[in-house]
C-alpha cells in the first residue's frame, strides 16, 4: 500500500472491534441510537439532526459525542444483527453506554482523536478504521 | 474467571468488561453488591431476549449470580396498551423480557430503583446501575459510585460481582468541572428539568461534573431528580453537585478540590425561553404523557384535583404513568377512580417513551404531545412528535382544553 500523508491519518484512543474500510457519513451533531434513529428504516429520524433523513446503514458514521442513556447498549447489537447498523462509529467523545454497546455488538468504534474528527472527515470520504491501533486513515477524499 | 473456572456466564462477563475497561483505561475492577438491569422490551430488542435466554439455558453452576440484581417495572397495563398499540401484544412481549431476566435470578419487581424499594447503596459504595437516572441519582444525591452500566454491562456485573474501575469510581472524576448559580427558584419540575437540560446541552460530556448553587439550598428530591435525569438526557452527564446540599459538596472548594471558577448564572428568563422554544401554544393537543420519572402518589393526587369537575377533551388522550404499587395505592384512596372518571388513564408498566412511542404515534396519527418531563420531550422529538414540556398543572389543563395552553 502506498504510504499516506500524515495529514490524512488521525489518532484516537485504542478502540473496540476489528479494522474496516468504508464510506463516511459525517456531521458535527451528537449520537444516540434511541434519540436519533429510525432503527427499522436505518435512517436518522430526529428533525433537528444535521443528518436527518440520511441512511447510515453500512457507513462509517462520524459524529461528535455520545448522548442519552442505557438504550444504545442493547440496540447497537440488535441493529447489527438486523443489517441496519453503521459499519463503524467514530466519535469525538464516547460515554460508557456507547462503548458497552459497541463491545456487545462487535461494532468497530474509536473516540478521543487528536483533532475534531467531525471536521477532519467529510461525508463521502473513503476511510480505513483501525480500532486496534486507535487510528483512522482517509484513503480517498470526497469530491464534494 | 477468564479460564471458565467460575462458569461460562462469568467468563463472558469478565471478557466483555475487560474490553470496556480497556477502552476507558480502567485501573482494575471494584466489587459491587447491587446491580440494576433495565428491563424495557423496546430497548432489549429481540436479539437481547435471545441472548438472555441463551444464558438462562446454561446449567445453574455455569451462570451463578455474584451480586443482587433488580429490574424495574414488571407488568403491563394490558387495557391501556391494547388501546395505545393495537397491533402489538406488548404485555406478552414485555413478559418475555421479565421471564428471561427472572430465569437468570434477577429480582424483577414493580419498583423504580430510586424509590428505595430495593436496599440502596451506602455513601461511597460501588454499584452497577443501568438506568441513567438511577446512576446520576446515586452518584450525586447518595454519594455511591457508579458509571452508566447499561444493559449487557450490568448483566456482566451480575455474573462477575464487579465492574471496571474508571470514571466515577475514582475520586478525581467526581470533582466538579463547571460552576453554575441559579438566581431564582424553579416553580415546578418542568423548570427544574429545563435547568438540567440547559446545563446538559452546554456541557455535553459524560466527563463533565457541574456544581450548582441554588438560592435557599433546599429543593425537593423529585425536583432534583427531574434536573438530574435531564442532565443525563441532554448531556450524558452522570454526576452533579449542589453546594451545601449534596454529600460531596459542602462548599465550592470541596466540590472542585481547588478554588472554584466564577459560576455561570442561569436565570428564570433562560429557562422560560427554553421551554417556550418548543412552540405549539394554541395548537390542537393529541396526547399528554406524564411519566419519566414515574409519578408519585402526591402527583397523582394533584392530577385528580386538577381534573375534579372537568373532563379530558375527547380529542386528547391523558396518560399518567405510575409503578404498580403506587397505582394500587391511588386506587385504595380513590385517586385512580377520580382520574379515570374524568377521562384520564392511569397506566402502569414502562414509561411512554420506552414502549414503542413511534409506533403509538403512527397508530393514532398523533402529532402534538405535552409532558411535564423534558426527557420525554427530548426523546419523543426523535419519534416524530412535536412535543412541549410544561408544569403538571399546565399539562392537565391543556388536556381538558384539548389544546396547548400558553
């Protein structure tokens, strides 16, 4: 693989899950499986959310902070098993519920980056997520 | 435990807890005596039920409990839920969750964990509570030590008898990070909830611990509970201090562990502006959902008094949620009958937002919702409702009028 410029590599804390590659869906809003999603349709359902109406299924979902309570811990696994989950989740700041949910679901998850990850990654970027190393690499920049 | 010597369930639990503990740089594990496991059916989902059943099928020696665990809100008001969700047998589905937890040895009671039906933890004691309102209550008002141990995490603690020691188990994480001062006394729980929502939204981090000074250093536990659960709902916050009130904040400097910064002042105008921002005044009202936390007997008496001599508007549904024991108490003193005679519904079982509220909206073509709980408003906004939070009195009077009263 051709070495990538450091500017396209972002380091976070060691995360959860296995490495994956996918297309990013990014916004500066926060995230909760209960508060923000229509989990049956796989779209963001909160009208005030910047990703309202967008499908997150199979995407590298990039958002700011985990919010809300207990629900996401059970729901992420249910979403994975139903084929209605993001491919990976990147947040600036997790709470325990989101980490517990990702660990239960085996959903790749990284947080605490050395930059605001919601500004560093754009929707449409092709991204490689390595939770074991706690880093993310942009492989192809979105033209948008 | 990792080698399976303590059973398969403990091995699953400790492996899982290690992954979460590593994520948060946990120092080690700390033993726990008390666990709270949320049992709401919507949250657990079909896959969660299957997981619980797999654990229950293990031989008893492979799934030995190592702490006392309680789950809340057993039972469903079948009549009301048939009305709310005609296409779903929620009572039967809920019973699946309760039975699966009971088969594992969880005490599935009707009690809300904060109402002390279950022996509470002591000051400084580590515990493994699932519901965020219970966690913030225990950290802040009791002085027990707890992180959000959601769903599978509390289940893991049930089998291992311990939790990873990070976050609010550590002294340094419990110190205040931000200072606030209220320059007024909120008039009702909706205003207290708005205080929690405003601070939660501003801080927006699990690791933030607001300290708050209130005018007369006294507030009802119910008021503080509404503020607390909205700190958690709007900001994922798990601990707060009130100077001179909560046990780890006798003064500003103790709360911060150093000299405190100048506080940010919150005014009544801030709170009223926030409550008004949800809009809807004068519009047709479809449903009033009074829950979260479930209502106390004093609130049920207040509702009955507000309804005396009146009737809920025929185009509006009034739902008042209470634990089964409180509902029975209300029936013993005639309060349930007064609410129902006026066209209200006294409901037991899980809260409105936790019982497929999106399906309920679609089933009844509801739009405008009123509640005294900002947490209900916050969650239901994501389920397609246009909610508004107001005092209990304003909610009930609006239900009678059939429209949102200003």
